């Protein structure tokens, strides 16, 4: 049985995706790599197929949230890891997270840290980034037991950019046990077209709506 399903939702990711895939291939665990190609017009699909990935195509872009759901629906692994096409997993990242589940059978989610780095091709090499590793982002840093999504459901497709906050809120509502460990599992690439930069209005709108919902509760 497949141990881990690694899901990459991506649109036009030819620039960085090979490096992300290479970092996943180096992991010393049984895994399947699912690429959800969200309406790309570049060589994203070809790169995925050249690397023997499982490829699901959205003919038209449906957004990263729906793409994550598409990957979840076909995933066969006992565990789920979402990665971004432009980030890089550290060595032994997945096995380190898996070790935590073996220590405590009640743990449903393991959360690790991310370290930012400025991409060599970024126009602004002097931009300010977070100097220290941090928690709080999906990109290769949170490993889920697949059964978590059987309990809490899929991502809310009406959310365009605030799915991380919505997910964390659901984990609290369902009393899902999360273990945080002081370990850097992913290097997050800061470049000129990060999703947060190009979709800032959607992020602010979704965050505000989610905050209002939380306050009402």
C-alpha cells in the first residue's frame, strides 16, 4: 500500500517544478506523486509525465483550492502531504514527520517549519524575508493522516486563497490532534510570482470573511 500521497496543485509551473519533484524523489518513503495540472499553458504536464507522476488535468483553471480537492479524491496513501511546485523539501522531511505518528497513535497531523529563501531569478535580491523558520503554511510542512479529511471534509471550494486558515479552524472544531515539531521540512521559494503576491486581494477578502465567521462562533 502507498504510504504517502504527495499532491502538487500547479498552474504554469515549468520554471521551478523539476526541482520540487527532485526533492520529493529523494525522500526515503513509499509515495505517489500526484500533479494536478490546473489549466497550464506551458510544459507543466510534460515535466510531470517525464517524471512518471500521476497527472490530473483541469482543462480550465479552477484555482488551487479545487486542485487540492481533486488530488485528495484520487489519493491512495495513508498520509497526505501538499507541496507547492516552487518549494523544496529537505532531506528526510517525510520520514521525520512519519516518525511522530509512530510515537503517538492519537496524533492525526504533524506540523513542521518552513524556511524562506530568495529565488536566484527574483528581480529583487534584497527584499526582506523571514529570517527564522516558522510554522503556519501548507507547503510541504504539514503531514495529515488521510482519515482527517474523511472527518472534516474537503477544502471549501468557495475560498480562493484563505484555505489554510479555514483548514486550521476545522482541525480545532473537530478536535484533531496536531503535533508541532521543531524541524524544517521545506524551503519556501520567494520569487516574483508567488501566489500570495499575485492574489493578495483574494487573500485579504478570504481572511476577513473567515475572521468574521470565527468571531461569530
